[in-house]
C-alpha cells in the first residue's frame, strides 16, 4: 500500500481505512461511540487498537485527531504503520505493545473543525475543574479582534491587530491567542468549563490499557505549525528536566520544548498528555507531539479565525461556508503525495526511536 493511499478525503473514509487495516493485521478494534452523528450522518467513534499483549511492560501510544481536522494527517500515518509488517514485527521483537487511538476528537474530524462539539480545544481541556481555571488576560484584551463581528475583518480590526503585532511581536501575540482561555466560549482555543466527552473517554482508555506498563511512550500527531512537511518533535511531558533529557535521548537533541521557548508552539495550559500522569501513575512516561508544518502561521491563524466566525454565524451563505471550510482544511492538511510521503517517513522514524527508547 503506497503512502498516499493511506490517507482519506473524509472522516468516514479514514475510519473505514483504519478499521480495514486493523482487520488485515488480525487485530481487534474497541470502539467508543460518540453521542452525536457525523457530517454524513455516519457513526462517530474513538477507535482503539492494541497491537501486543495487554500486560506488556512497555507501551507506545500513537494518537490522531486531538484537533479534529488534523486527523486527515494523523489517520493516514496510523493506517500506513498498520500496513507496515516489518514495523509491527520490530515492535514485537522489542517487547513493545502499540496502542493506536484513532480520532481522539471524531466530531471535529468529521465536521472539519479543530475543536470538539463543545467548541473546546481538547489540548486545553485537561484541568482539575474543581479548582479555579487559569486566566488569560492577554486573550481577554484582544478577543473581539481575534474573532471579529464581520468576516473578512474590517480595516479597523486589521489595523489594530497589525499594530499589536508590531508593538509586541508574533511570539507574544501567539502566546496570548493560543495558550488557552476559559472566558470566551465562542472564541479560539477555549479550554472549556468541564471535561469533554473526548477527555473522559481518553482517560477511560488510558486506565484500561495503561495500568500494566512500567514504561509508557506517546506520540501525538498534529499539524499546523512550522515549515511545510517538517515534523517538529515537541516535548509533551511535565516541565521535568529528567523527562526532557530522556525524550532527547530517544528522539534526538532537536526535541523542542514549550517550557524553554524552543518550540514553535506557545506555552499551553490544560494539555492532554498530562492525563498520562493521572491515569497511569505507575509508569515512567515520555512523550512528544509530532507537529507537521503546512502553511505560514498567520495563514493558519486566519483560517481558524474565519472558521470560528462561521460557527458563530450559522446564517452564512453556503458558498462562503464552503470557502472557509476549504481554507481550514488546507491550513492543517497538505493534499500532495510528496507531503504525505514526508510525514509518514518522519512518523516511522519517530516511532522506531520510541520503540528503541522503551526497550532501553
């Protein structure tokens, strides 16, 4: 199966290819069915497949579609790995079980949105909601500029944003916008006020499959930041020097970190992979987000702004809706054979490195 054939045009097609690859591999899928239906009235599910023994001491997670629309890339990589018989044999020889979680956010994947059905960024939703949630005054200040009342934005809105960009710099603006916020439910990067369905379901999966392992690795597949086709390996653990050193030992000195400012991502709150510490406390945990570049950062941000404006204005004509959705998809998925080949090759290399790291 060529790399390009592993990728899909819709969530329904992606799920079909994933389940077919699972069946070909002689494995069983455990499907956690979502309460809502998809854009084609299809069933939605977080599909979980374990390749290896349930009591394996070394476990590698490979997950897709934390941010729904990014699942076009992540699902294709998972399908390609399941079709790679040599890779599967190598994991068995190393004594590493692989847990594939397909479509962490199936609703967003199907409806071509980055967020969940609650308009929540899943990777800002992992908080103790019994405690006060973090404030983001930087976002509060610019909320009306980020998701303006009209689209395209007015000249006044564009001028104000340009002034802020020149005054504070792109990194400061990115941090304010993308770090996570809990005060604007119709804005960007909303972390929610309660755990989402995806949050609760992922925690259940981690408890069911991650409590037996001694060493846990995690590669979470993302798109939208960095140079086109380049897979940045972003440290995805707590701010812990020992874990960072271990991640760089596994995946190379080029592993970046939100904690020291070396990554293309800003420092975030409510990150998904913190669930590994809660649900698998017995395990030594090491993880990365594998973040593939697509378009320039401002193009990606503007696609998100337009999509959120569209969500806030359901009366928008269909032609405008179609254009905005196409723009969003292109911001998070480059539909060319060359790009697909690059992302699969880098994911395979990162997965090989994780297996060797877990093997110790």
